[in-house]
């Protein structure tokens, strides 16, 4: 059985901050996938509501995710998100369903 952790992080940009949110989320891809515990990190945008975006992430463990939260690139984006989001981001943690 896998112990991987899948996350769905949801974001809603303030009016006029949509492109900045896209840029900040895209800037997180390279440093995140370079982390040893990251299996996947991909932002997506809602084509009908450009202010709404998500990131689908996959991590080898909760410990790898906690390490990610402590790194400078995450700390930077967390500060920026405080400025550009209409409401706090959501974070859904999902695990595999045993077969």
C-alpha cells in the first residue's frame, strides 16, 4: 500500500490579481519538484472563472510536505498569497484508498 499524500490547494485571487497569482503558482513548480519528497506539483486554472486556481500536489509522505512548508520558496509564496487572495487558500489532504 502507498503512503503518498495528494493535496488539492485552492485559491481565489482578488480582482486584478489573477495574473500575479498565476505567476506565483507557476514560480513554485521548479523548486517544488526539485524537492526529494515531491512526486508532482501542477497548477490549474478554471477557464470560466479566471480568479480560481488550484494546485494538485503529490508527496511521498506528510514529513516531506512539512519540510516543503518550511522552505524559503514556500515561505515567500505564503507571504504573497496573503496580499493577493480574496480569502484564505484551502488545502485538502487525500490519501490512497486501499484496493
